[in-house]
C-alpha cells in the first residue's frame, strides 16, 4: 500500500497540520486526502494524527513515521539519481589493463583527465602485456586495454582507436662508450648484447627489435628477455645489455641508465599505443572513458 504519492500526502498534512492547506499543496480535495490518511493509519496499525474540530497534531508514532517518510523519499531520489548517472556513464566501474611502458606518461595522463571528468566511476588498473590484455578482454576480465597496435588477426572481437604515437630510443648503461652522445645510429649497436621484450609475452615488441636492427644491417644478439619494462631497464642498469625502449620511458630515470634518441628514419622504430575494448560492450562508463580518450588522442 505504501507508495511515494501517499507518503507525500502524509508529509503535507504533518507539515501543514491543516487538511485544507495540505490538500491544496498536493493538489487533491480535502475529503480524499483525509480518507488516504485513514487508510495509511490502518495499514501502519496506529494513529499518526490527533484530530479535533480545531487542531491537527502528530502522535508520537506519527513523528517517528514522519522521519522515516523523509528517509524513504530521500532514498527514492538517490536511487533515481544514481540510476540516471549510471545510464549517463557518470558512475559505475571499469577495469583497465596497460602495458608497462605507458605507465610513465601516457596512462597517468589519460586516467587523470578521466577522473577529473568522471570522479564517481571506480577504476581498477592492472599492468599486463598486450597479449594478456587481449585474453582478459575476450574473457571479460578487463573492460579496456592500453596496448600496442596493430593487433594480430585473432584479436577480431576487439575494437581499438589510436591514442598516441611513440618512437623507440636506445637505453644504454651509463658506463657505455656511446652514453655521452647526443644521438646514435642503430647500426652503431651492431655486436652489442641486447635485452629484448619476451618473444612469448610481448611478441610485437620482440619482432620490432629484430625488424629495426635487420633494416639497419645486422641481426641483434639477444642474450636476455623480459616481459616487463622494469626488468629491461634493470638489466641495462646492470651493464648486461642495451635495449630499444619507447621514448615515453625517458621519464623513468635510473642513475645507471642513459637514454639516447636514434637518428634512423626507419618505420620499424615507430610505435602505436591504442585503447582497446570488446566489440558491442554497452557499459555506459566505457562509453565515457572512450569519449575522454578520443578527445586526448592524436589525429590518425
């Protein structure tokens, strides 16, 4: 029997303490309002008002019921507002995967813009390889990915849009003979020991190293492999290898590592970072994230 309309009628009588004024306030005749209050009292099982010919007042039970009526309508309003916000992509939750190399510039920048625009959306952010992100996206373990593109053909159910372009640079031990240069040509690293991103976990980055070096006239001597960028930098710092890493990592300072730009014009030194999501995903919060990422993206 209880509904929002009846509660508003009760509140009008409780605040006005006059059936005529309360009836005018809620837009009905006085007699139907009086009957509605009587039915409410019968439903609750106790009088809510004391009445005589001159006055109307709340009973102790009526005062308690008034407090609860206010809360009822407040919860109703909150439920409607939260539902509207969720429908508009202003609330909800998202899980985002990102490759390690974008964690030092691109990813924090993008998330910062998103949080300022949609502070009520909860984000779960996890570092993982492009390959793992694709698996998690397909299995619904992730809503979004920030990864390298182009993707392999088997990633067909995944949509992407280009977010940023980057370029590879060389990471050298500070003690290396070339560390003092302003820039170098890739062919100057022929004969060096390389640390590469894992062929199994990061196949695109592994293939990119081989393609760039082959175009420069040599095949890289890969002695170490790592799946995360932090491991690559640590091996370079230890003096074991040199590496090709995204220029975005220049902010990842290490006292024993020197970053140098490459003078080569090779197309194999370029890199695309894209936002990825499942085709047909109707999560409103996802649409909000894509709106922000597209606004911050480079022109294709």
